[in-house]
C-alpha cells in the first residue's frame, strides 16, 4: 500500500451559503465513511484560511517569521485527506469521489516510498 494526499483546492473568498455547506458536509461525511469501510482512511481535516498562516523562512543566522500565506493566489489549500491505496489509479478514484463530495478541485499526490 502507498499513501496519497488528496488536497482540496478551495477558491479564496466568501464561503458558499449555509445550505450548500450543509449538503457538502453531509457528502463529506459519507465519503469519509466509505474510506473507513474500505480500509483506506488515514486522516482528513479542513484548514483555516491562509490569513491565519505563519511562514518560517531560514535566514543567514536565524529563522524569519512572518504572518500570512506563503503565496497569494486565487485558490488555497482548504483541507487534506490522507488515504491508503494500492496504486495511483485507486487513489485517483478516491480523488474523484472527493471532488464530487466537495464540489472542488482535488489534487492527488503520492508520498515517496511505501506505507509502513
């Protein structure tokens, strides 16, 4: 088995209406339950907006700490889901289901090496 990161790419700006978010939440709960039942679940969680981030950059003698995102963009990393899958095709299928549940783009990326 390998580990794959499913990254939720969320547009910057106001969130959808509460009734839309409620439906997405329901769909995400069902997706997470399906992952658990398949033995593919490792971890999932949403993230606060990029304005809540702190960036640490190595400098000449120390580390510079700044508030705010590393880069400005039209999309942000809105959440992650870590799954176990036998191969990329299986991970892409989980990514497809995540995209349908969230209504957002999903980036699927493998970790290096095999799951321990």
